[in-house]
């Protein structure tokens, strides 16, 4: 090949390369726009494919803006797919979606929550609790307190369910062993989040079952302080406090508590104890 031919060949290759670069850049932008169109049409499988193509193309071109925008949408789509798989009890498939969503959009707290709920369904409780904690951290750090609160509530509900199940194991009332099992579960709540009214209510019930009246009264008072629900729901806390005060020999305090408990489903039982205590 002559020098002139070599020069012409190199010039041609340079021209091809020069023309190829903007075409490549245009392709990932077109993929991004195609993803928007697919998402608008609710074709989320195609949208995911196009946004993934756009994110990878943008990364190759160093376009962090398009890459970031595409990855955020991927995170949201993966969350919706993960939720669908969780509802269908396909938990392994759900985890794949949630984890890819986390990889693509690590500040999107909903994927952590979805992952935690799927892990809980799989009885991977320690992993679920750790991921609930991650949900709280990510949600709180990224102005998504709603998702963070869902994770906090999920942690509490898990251990409260264990405690309430232990305390209601028999129709004759909780044994000391049942109460200890409940207290052990409730103590774990504070390893992850702060206790709420329900946690303190069941703590009071467990202590009352063990005859630990001072602890029961203290826990009931804390439950009343934390409670944000209706008066009817609050009645259960006043009732267990009334029982503890009565067992402690504080008839006056017990009457006051039972008077507050005498609403809804607790009315009859509270009035029964008020009759026993009399008016003195």
C-alpha cells in the first residue's frame, strides 16, 4: 500500500470514527425517550429495557445527567415489579427486582422496604430486620419519612405479634413463661426502633401476668403517654393499669383507671371491677 493510499485509509477511518460518536450519543438519548414513551403507554417491561439501554449508553459517554435520570426511573420500575412478584409469592424473583432497584437508585427507600418485606415473608427475619433498618436510614436521609415510618412500624408489629401470641397462648391466662417470652420479644424492638404505645401496653400486660405490679403500672403509664389513637383503643391500657393498681392495693387509683377503661369492649369488665371496688 502506498503512502498516499495509507493516508486516505486513515482519513477514512478517522471520518468514520468521528461520525460514529454522535450517532452513539444520539442512540442512548433516543433510548431514554423511547423509555418515556413506553412508560407512558404502561409497557413497563419495554420501558425498563430502554432505560437500561439509555443508562448504559450514557455511562459509556460520560453523560451522568441522563445516566442518573434513567437509573432513577429504573429503580421505580423495579420496585413496582418487585411488589407484583411479592404479591404473587414469588419472593426470590421479587428480591432480584428490589436489589437491582437499589443498585440503580440507592437513595430510593421503597426498594429497601420491599426487599425487607420479601425477606420477612421468606422467614429470613434477621436479614429482614437489617433491611428495615436500612430503609429507615435511607428514607430519613432522603426526605421519605413515610417509607421510613412503614419500616419502623413493620419492626414493631413483628415483635408485638410474637408477644401478643405468647400472652394469649391459653384461654386460662398467660403463665410466667409466656410473659417472659413476650418480654423477650418486646425488648428486641428497642434494638432497632423506639417503643410505641402498643409495645408498652403489651409490656404492661406481661408484667401484670408475672405479678410485677410496679413494672406493669410504669409500662401502662408510658403507653398512655405515647398513645395517639381513639379513646376506645386507649381503654385497654387503662384496664391493665387498673388491674395492676388493684393488685397493688391502690383502690382509689384502680377506680380512676377503670372509669377511663369503661368504654367499648372493655366497658362490662371495667364496670364489674368498679362494682367490686365500691365507692370508698
